[in-house]
């Protein structure tokens, strides 16, 4: 049986709870136009009380396979993702005053969410985590050549007849730097 809504009351009553869900998600729900298709999304979380009163901690994994559009050549490519996430929920009403005093936001507090309702749908949590896991500029390959600036040909698949000798020189220099970086990373 799937438990797909995190209930803070259950955690108070029975201790830490695990939840599992698999959902189908529509691309328009994700609000990222780079996503062409997305398969079934699975989410597994453990939820427990946090250190502060009213605070809950959620530790989880979201996994999916999608087709993203490359930001350089505009071709779709498969993207498999499995992201681990850690969230802390605090009640909204009590937090607002405290937040104003909290001028310094530590790295830890970036994973903080504020709740009004004492139940959190797993599906909504999964959608937020998918949005966070999609790269800002998806690339089919780090070395994707993109489109020819003159004729629009996809240079990863074909060579066009445009005269790009000047940009070729620049590109070669850039490629030299890239290859060097890749070598360093491998060492
Ligand atoms: Zn590409
Ligand atoms: Zn061209």
C-alpha cells in the first residue's frame, strides 16, 4: 500500500514514518520547457520529528527518467536522475518573527520549508525536487557543438558549408582548454 501523504500527526503519535510513492507527472506541471517527456517518478522518504518543537525532518530520494532538450543543439537526450534530498519543515506562524532576526542564513537553512498544513503530499514534494534537479542549461554532451550560427545546422551530426574559419580557430583553442580540463579531472 502506498502512503503518499506525510502526516505530521502520525509522526507525533507513532514515531518516524516511511513513505513511498510512484506518480506520473505532466511536463507542464514542472514549469521547465527543457523537459520534453518524463517517465514515472518514484519517491521514498523517511520523516521524523526535528530538534525544535513543531519541526519535522524529511530525508528522501526522488528518481525518474526524462528527455531533456539540449540548450545548445536543441535535440532531446535521455536524462536519468536519482537525487537525494533533505528538508526541514517548520510551522509558518512561529517562524516569521524568528526569521527576521536571523540575518545570516546558513547553508543548512537553505533546505528549510514552512508549513501551514500538517500534511505534505509526496507528489508535490517530488515535483519540487525534480525542478531542482534539472540543470540550468541541459547539455546532451559537455562538448556539444550546438547549431551553426549561420545556417542552423546541428554541428554534432553534420558539417555545413558555411565559412566559419575564424570561429574555428577560436573553437580549437577552446577545445584545447576543455580537453586539458577533462584530463585534469580524470587524474
Ligand atoms: Zn546538444
Ligand atoms: Zn552553417
